[in-house]
């Protein structure tokens, strides 16, 4: 009997991870309603489950807005899309006909109500391009269509923290937990992916980062990497890379939930809330203007817009030339300082 | 004595229009503080005045957030920028050296507090590309640098209304006033520019328009137009086009202020406010994802970001799969219906 195909393993993993993460949040706040679960299917092939938390008429909940989504989709990738992908994924085959693809991933954003509790985001994904099935090839006995030879595949993902008020011990805990999950898979992974994260979440027009970082990576596969030098020791077989992905996915709850638990009941004033909403405005700016996933979703005619824009906060605020955060030595200025000059936390 | 150059005429006009518009809003709400006036200069050449209204700590004002900005800038346009511009401005010269440009415009966005009062936006602008001054050419006696031969020029602009609650009589008044300002300059202008406006302010990922339209136009010059067929009667000399621009600019106050006056004291509930904030979320989506002026500003390293993003509302809201607006026959659904199917108002 052959080993379970990677796409199946990833599907099982993200389904389970979604349940564990949603469960952790529900357990933390048993007095609030559970997450809403929406299962959807995609006409072009595939399905997803969106787990969303929102209580627009109630401000007692720990979370304000949160989404933990998975999607498992497949279809045909046009040559133009493949050409574009080749810039960041050197293994994408060259050709002028559409090729079958498969993509599975989990994506989450959690905006807590309390201004002292940080927003968090994480995303782990797997992508495959396969050959067309050989002529006459039969479907599997269980009815799933035949899958051609695997031509290209990669994993990508990351997670990052966005506080409105900086608690250094929270930043250290978050980065430390993630580093501990990365290190067994290669000592260079955390430092390289931390750097990549700071670069990715930079908002050029504001000259500041969206948050205090975490890790970000893409194109992890057996081939030459478009960003990492070949000298870097990193997992290269599908099994080794998937083991790394599982480590980082599994570490989400321990990296974030203890921080939320510590901050979720911190007393706050309307001034704290106002600053939090201004920071959420920056979050919206990053996601709508720069985030690749969001941009890709907005441009995809068949995308499920409610899932794509689930990352946006319940409320955001923009003030012209706001004076909040400009007072030297204030807690707001302290946070801004770190967003303007990303630092090493471990 | 030569006629005043067009760039000088435009500068004088927008300075005066800005004062008149700001004055009209200040007169409407004498108990609120006046607009804040920020004059700025651009290192690369030029200046601007931002007039902004914001009272983040007070919810008694008629306006919630408003900006009426002018900018008068000049500098050198790189060949790559000119090449890009040529798609929409056929008169832009072909060449591989940078050319001097001049741009002057007024841009305004007004978000009132009352959910029954619509948001309004308007923008009128003038652009010039000139040759380098002839070698040895002296600056004018008043110290302004010599200006080379005019190689290309155009006007652009428009205005549009974004209600959260649809009052048909307001939509009719707005469009009727604008049409009356357009008609003396060519009977086809209003219908063509209304169509263009509906097209421009469409939000593809939502399948709806940002608002109920108005007019939108660009590239108005003496040459062939990139959108309008040559058969359309339209102003073609600089003086005739500028007269049209002045008509539409002058009509801003009468097209909008009476609507605001009628709606600004309408009683409203938290449910009305919630819907207004959801609609403001759509406004943010359009401006950050699609609006050309905003995108251009975000990509311009020397741009004044606070002015570029002044158009964003004070507060906006996003709910996952919101049920607001889905109830058939509700006032919210009535507004959505018109945003999904733009109609003719005059």
C-alpha cells in the first residue's frame, strides 16, 4: 500500500488544526457564542470551511472579530498564471497549456477587543502542479479523479503579531515559542524567516511595519529557493518540510493564547481604544494595499470575498495628522518606535 | 500684454474655490471649530493647502471628517512615467529624457456624521508637460523660472455622491445640478461623463458601485480623446475646457450643501449608524484598492501621505457575512439595489 499522498496528509492536518485552534479560543471565552462554521464548495473544484467569530451587538466577548479558514481547492492553472508564479517558484513548469493545480491552506486572523491584547495572523499552505493524467488512466476506486505526475510543489506560510501596546515580554514569548518550533528543522530557519517577515509586513507609505513580526516563508520545496541561499540548511524532502510546517502550525496556540489570556482583562480607557482603532486602520491599509493573498483574492472572479476580507477588523479609524502617538515617551510612541525599527526579540 | 498662462489661471481658480467651499461648510455649522489649514511645500517643487475638518473627541458636529485640498506642483517627469501616461493621454510626447511637468488640482471628500446625509467627493485638475526651456532663456523678471514650450496638457475631474440611505430627491437634485452645469458646454457631456463615473466607481469584488455617481472625466484637451468618440461635441480650446471646469467646480456647493442641510439633523438610531459604518468600509475598499489617485499617491515616495489618505472616513466597519442590508424591502436594501444597478437620475 502506497504512502498517503501529501495533498491528503495536508488536508487532514489543516482540518484538525482548524478544530484545535477554534476550540482553544472557544474554551478561553465560554460565555461568548461559539464560532460560526460555514462550509462552502467552489464551483470550479474544491471546498472550504470558514470558522468566524463576531458579536457585533455585544462588547463583552474576549474576541472582537476572528476567522480561522481552511480551503482545499483544485482546478486548471492557465499558462499566464504559471508564468507569473515562476518568479517566486522556480519549479513551476514552462509550457503553453493549462495544467492541473491543487492548493490547500489554513489562514487565520484574530482581533481581540482589549487594546492591550495583540492581533495575530497565521497562514500555512501547500501547492501542487501536476501533469494531465495519462490518456485512459482510470480514476481511483473511491471515485476521486486520477491525478497526473507531480511536476512542482511547495509549502509556504508564517505567523505574525500586531500589538497596539507593546509588552516586551509578549513579543519575546511569541518569538521564542516560534523559534523553538523552527530550530529542530534547521538553525538558520528562524533568523531567515524572521527577516523575511519584517520585510513582507512593511508598509512603505507609512514607513512602519504592520506589527512586531514573527516568521514568513514561501516556496519551500526540494529545489533551489528563490530567496534562501543554497548554503542554508533546511528541510528539503516533502516529509521533512511537512514536519516543519506541522511544528509551526502546532505552535500557534502556545505562541498566542497565553498572551491573550494575560491581556484580555486589562482595564482600558477610551484613549486606549482610540489608539487601537487607529492601529487597525494601518492593518486595513496593509491588507488592502499590499497583502498578496488579499490582492490575489480580490482579483480572482470566483473567490469567496467574505473569506478573503475576513481579515479586516470589525472597526478601524483614520484621523488626519493624528496627535496620538506623537507624545515622546508615551506608550503609543513606544509601540511606534518598534514598528519603525524592527528589533530582535530572541 | 500676453493673456495670463493657463497654469496661473487654474491656480487662482482652485485657491478661490477652496476658500468658497470651506467657507460654505463653516457657515453651515457655526458652532463647530473651523477647518484646520495646513500649508505645505514640496521639496521637489510646488506647494499645497490642506483644509481639514475633524473633531475626534466630539460628536456634535455636522461633519465627521472632511478635507478640501489643493496642490500646485511641478518637477521632472521620467520617460517611464510618460510612457505609462500615454495610454490615457495620447498627447504625451514620446522620448527618452525627462520632461518638465506642472499639475494643479483641488480634491475634496466630505463625510458627514448623520447616516442620512451622503458622503461627497469632487476633484478637478490640470496637467501640463512642457519642453525644456531654450538654452540661455532667462527667467521671468518676477523670479519664476523660464517655462519651455507647452507640449501636452489636459483637464480631468468629476464629483460623485455616496449615500448610506437613498433619498431619491437628493440623487435627483445632485445629478440635475451637475447636468445643468455641463449642458451649456455640450449636450453629450453629462450623459457621457455620468456613464464614465458609474464605470470608474464600480467595486468589482463587491459587484456594486461606491455610490450613486455623478460625473467623471479625464484627458480633456484639444486632441483626440482616448474614450470619447470624435463625433461628440465638446469644448476643445483651453479656454472652453477651463470654462467647463469652472462651471462644474462652481456647482459643487449648490449640488451638495442643500442636501446636507436637509439631512444633517435627521434623527437616527444605532442601527442607522452601523449601516453607515459598513458602507464606509466599502468606501475604504474602493479608495485603497482601486482609486487611481490614491494608488498613485501611495506609490509616490515624496507624496504627502496625510493628504493622500485624507479621503478615508474617520471610522469604518467590516462584518463577516453581515445580515444588515439583506432584508428585502428595508431602507438598507433599497440603497444596495441602486448601487448594484446604477440608474439614470435626470
